[in-house]
C-alpha cells in the first residue's frame, strides 16, 4: 500500500513545536491552528485499510477535511 500526503491539507501534529526559526514557526503555527485532521484520524483510516481482507485492492485513499474543497 502506498500512502501519499495530500497538500495543502494540514494534519494536526506536534511539528510546529520543533521548528526553531521564529517566523517559520509562527507561519506554520497559523496553518496548524486551523487543522481539522488529526494524526489519530489518519491512523484510524490506515488501520481500517489494513484490516480489509487481502482479496480487496485499495489503490488510493484521499483524506481531506470536510470543509476543504
């Protein structure tokens, strides 16, 4: 299974706390403040896909916040 990160969606993680450059951290922080998808959401979908019978081929999963078009 190939997992592809969908841009420009943001997944709420601890990433902004590890950015040392102040301006970059602030900019990324603003994006992450609006994040609607959590790391737990992604993990739940991956677990679901992996729990499907081997006879099923899941070629692609697209995750997007419901309000993002």
